[in-house]
C-alpha cells in the first residue's frame, strides 16, 4: 500500500471515530481526531465547519474564527463560513469585520433570509440604522412570514421613533391651534407664500399648510424612517405635488438647492416637554439666518416655560433617597436625575405656589443668549418642596396660543416635567423661596438658593 493510500485510510478511520464520538456527545475526544483528519489533508472543506463549531461551543472564539478563515482560504466565498465567522466576530464586538463578512455572505447567497436578517442586526448594533432597516426589509421580502424578521424591523422602527409621536398627532387641541396659526399666516401672505416645515414628523403641519392654500411647501425630517413614512402619508392624502420632504436636518438645507427661494413662513413643532432639549434655538436661528425672508412669519413665535412649586411623596420616591433597610443611602441622591417627565393629572402632587413664568424664549430673535437670574416665588402652603412642575405656554400667532397646563392636559405628546431639587426644601406659607432660573440654550436651569447665593445672584443681575 502506498503512503498516500495509507494516509487516506488513516484519515477515514479517524473521521469515522470522530463522527461517532460527536454523535455520542463526546466532543473533547472528537476534536483531536477531526484535527488529525484535517492535518492529513482529507476532506478539509467538509471537516473544517464541524471542527469550527466544536471549538466555538467550548468558548474558543478566536480559534474558531481562525478555522473559518482556513476554510475561506480554500473556498473564498463559502457562504456558511462567511456567515458563521461574522457571528463570532460580532460576539467580540468587531462589528466592522463582522459586517464585511455578512455582506460577502449575502452576495454569495442572496436568497438567504437568515443572513440578511443577521446583517440587519449587526448593522443596527453598529449604529447603522438606515442600512439595517434596508436589510430587514430585504429579509422580509425573502421570507414574508418570518415573525423574527418582522419583530426586528418593528423593533428598529420603534427605536428610531419616540413614543410621543402618536399621542402628539392625536392631540386635537394642539393641532387646532397650529392650524389656526398656519391659516392666519397664509391668509395674510397669500397662496404663493413659500412654507418651510422643520421636523415634519408625519407631515401633518405641511398638509395643513397645503390645505390652507399653500402651493409650495418644503419639509425636512432628520429621521429617515419617519421621513419615508411622511412622504407616503402626504401622497396618500393627495398633496405630493405641493409638498417636498427631505430626510435631513434643516441645517443641511440650502436656498437654491432644496429650497427654490427663501421661505416666507416657517412652521415647526420641535419644542420638547422641557422647552429646549431638541436644540430649538440653534434650529430657529439657523433658519432665520439662511432659509427665511427678512419678514418671514415664524410659527410658533415664542414659548414660555411655566411652573409651580410642588410637594409629592410619590415623586419624592423617584428623586430622593435616605434611609433604606437600615442603611444611609442619601449620598446616592447626588446621582439622581435633574428632571422627571410626568403626567400632571395622573400623578399625585400638591401645589405649594401659584403659576409662575420661569423662562420666555423669543423664537423670532436672531440670537438668544444663555440666561440665569433670581426668581422669588411666594409660598402658598406648608410642605416639603420636591421641586418645580413645569409645562409650556406656546405663542403661535396673534391671539393664538397653546399650553399643556397640568390641571387640564394629560392626553397629548407633551408631558409636564418635574425639575426636582437636590434635596427636599421645607417651606412655609407666606415665605418666599428664591430660585436660580435660566437656561444654557439646551436645558432649563432651576435650582433653590440659600440667602448668600440669592444675594450674590441679585447683585450680578
């Protein structure tokens, strides 16, 4: 018998033993036999995947990757090797390399819905949401009834679309106020007025403008999946010939490119529950400087953060901690949130002051600087003040305003916000509580002040 035949015979015996041991669940004994088979150069393309699986199962991820790479050195576009290697690379957090392997696997086996789905997951984990969504949609086309793929697509969409969008759309009072302001602006400017809608969401405000007679509406939406849906909604409602939607930030729009000419009317609903978080000042100032006519109508034209001093045992348990199970955990309060979204009519709290205006923002101003000042609030009732419950009053146009006052509003997209103090503040009726109140252009600043700090801030003001 020749040496070659002898080696082949040995390899066959080892392979048979390895397979029998694997079937019996004895992977530790099967592994060295599979390695010996590969070393003898026998049926490596078939044996390498088995060995890589065994090695990965015992947790040797790097070694398993090397085995899949060895197979790819033999068969450069082996779809299973590319797929499995990618999954292992993903476990190590090496997303770029994993995505490259999965993309090659999908090119090698374009009808594999599992590979397309896994590529979508990997792209999503790497933060490449738009590409991930395309892969999930491709996977769903390949396997329309696949519940796992449908779940991944829905999960990804939900991650990109905050929950408040739908309650905001269903907020009739807010919608009516915006539409009244839009109608008034177009009645004054005429149907040839160019409308710019920043942060269009579902396209609702753009369609209100078109229904009010606007012939040209340009809208933008920074979240691609929302922008795509808005285009479909606008088409469904028959306004695609008058409304153009771009899936980008307003700061990426240019007159002469996306806008044929500066807009005569700006409408935007990017105010957050705490007024400024969505970078509303940067957005409005940029639009005023680059995208609007000098005398453009701006909707809304101003907004105020309103508030009142409150006490609440329920809310205190969310923002303060003291003695727990016999231990002093009070120091952890230094890490507590500075603000807590709440539903005014659904949360148990007690008013300790009248309503006060905390901050007013002029959205038509060319530039708004940071502010910080002293606000003295007369106390109407005794209690341990948890903080300030804040809401908004939005000035849309002359005689048209909207607010989400906590005494009457709990069914829209805007919530009220508790700006909690660092610790409870004991107050008595007839006293005055001094607060430092202002904003840094992105967040509200609301802090209680002692006597010395109040005097210092009053002196600066």
